[in-house]
C-alpha cells in the first residue's frame, strides 16, 4: 500500500511479510468470494509458514467461523490474543472469544464418555458395529469427513474422533494448532482395506498426505472394521486411529523436511492407548537377546530401510522416543521438533538442547542411561504382551 503523503500522521504498521506474499491475496480473494473452505486451506498453509502471524490467525479464525467451525475459530482467536495485536484487533479477538465460548454447547447429559472411556465400547455396540451394510454412512465433524459402512460406527467416530485428535495433538505436537480436515474411511474388512490403500498385508491402517498443485492438500486415513472372524476391531479406535493421526500431523508439521523415522514411528506408537508403553517395555527382550541397535547407529538415520513389519524397529523407536520424552520438558520437545524441521541433525539438536554437546562421548553415556531406563521398566510398564504395531 502507498504511504499517505498528506493528512494526519498515522503510525506506520510494522512490516508484515504477508503484504508481499501473493498467496495471501489469493486467500483473501477466496474469503471475499465466500469460498471459506478454499480460504481456510490457503490461510492454513500460510500459517504454517508464518506461525506467529496474528493477522493471519485472525483471518483464519474468521474464515472458520463463517464455515461453521466455531471451536477452531475460538482457539485461533485465543492464539492471536497472545501475539502482537494492536488495540482494535485485540478487542475484536477478545469479543470473538467470549461470543464463541457462549455459543459452545454445554455437554449434553448422557453424551458419549470422555477421557479413558473414550475407547470403551459396550458389548452391544461391539456386536452392532460388526455388521457391514451395503450403504455408506457419512458424517462430518470439525476435523473429519467420516465414511464407514455401519451407521453406528460412523456415529461413534463422529462423537469421539475429535477428542482422540485432541489427545494426539497434545502428546505429539505439544498442543500446536491443527486447523485441517481429514478424510477418515473405515473399510469393511482387511481385503477391502488392502485393495483401497495398497498397504502391506500386515498393516492395520494407513495415511496419505498429498499436496495438490493449487496448494490445497489431501489428508486421508484408511482403517478397517472387522477382523477375519467378522468381529468388530475395537483397536481401530484405541490404536490405529491415534497412530495414523500422529503420522498425518507430523507429516504436515515437517512439510518438505523428513521426520526421522524412529521419531515418527516412536511418536505414533506412543500415541496408541496402552500399546505404546507395552511396546516400549519389550525393549528389555531386545537387550537380553543383544539385538538392539546402538544409539549412534539409530539417531541420525533419517530414513533407514526397515523390513516390512520389523517389530524390533518399532520397539526400539518407541523406547527411545519415550526415553527422550522423559528427559525433555514440553518446551524442549517442541524445540527439538522445530530444529529437526529446519534440517538439523538429530544428534546435534539433542546435544545442544541437553547442553551435552561439549562433553565428549555423551552419546555413549546417554545410551547407557537409556538402556538402564528401559531395564528399570520405564514409568510403570504393565508388561502386557501385545502383537505387532
Ligand atoms: Zn506407523
């Protein structure tokens, strides 16, 4: 914008990189035309490039509110309020937070359980959800477009997937916003799932994250409903959905930069309810059999070749991730992800974060600590036997 040459002096706004970014004008154009979903997609992409830009947060919040998704809108306004808003924008954001909070419906009596019960199903539900119907049952929530072939399953997912996502967002992304919508398709059985997802035969779930030419993205999670004996697979809620959600969120967070495979799988397995801890507990078996990989061979391998269904890799990746998580504060964990995203070598980032980088041989010492921690039974492992991830 051209500066005013005459008239009252207006304090200059600090330079905002958005003013020179054509994608910002494309996003604003979509918004002005009432294409809110397109605007959301474009603004969210911009926000991943300028994560602390309060003006962007405000505009994205506005688009979400117009698109009928008030709870993301409210979180974004709240985030913008902690940034450097001018007085007028801060008033608008504060007013919006209050208004949207008032709109948020109080939880209805008899609604679906939360917390630990998020994954609990009654025997009746389990039986009814083992039926596969001819017709698709589709539901839409704030972050999901759900398709299954059982209306009760679609209802259960519609009621619980958001809360499951919220837990994953906290554990994996350290609470960073995830303002995107994911297609969630639960196929009838293994064969239908394998045919649609092209996954390896041992897989229980898969995810796709693909950027389109216009800057929008396709986010897809594919799971399946019944096992080979036609029983409903409750683990799709407690294990596979959180696992694949973690992958999608990490993939999106890292963008072009690959996330080290051990951390990607370690965080995804840790997101699984109960299973993550049990899996990490099996590190002791690897140590007893002397089949563990040395820390130094593991940590800087970004994308090692891992044989299909290699359980030892998942065990070790999950154990290492949980061990590091026990050493790092939330803020340090965020910082670690940030540095890896910028392409820093994992060992260098970690050495700096823990201020060990000028101590020779710190990796050997850390490895000793890690193995001792695994032998001690980590937090309070229940040591339950589990099958492959
Ligand atoms: Zn995985």
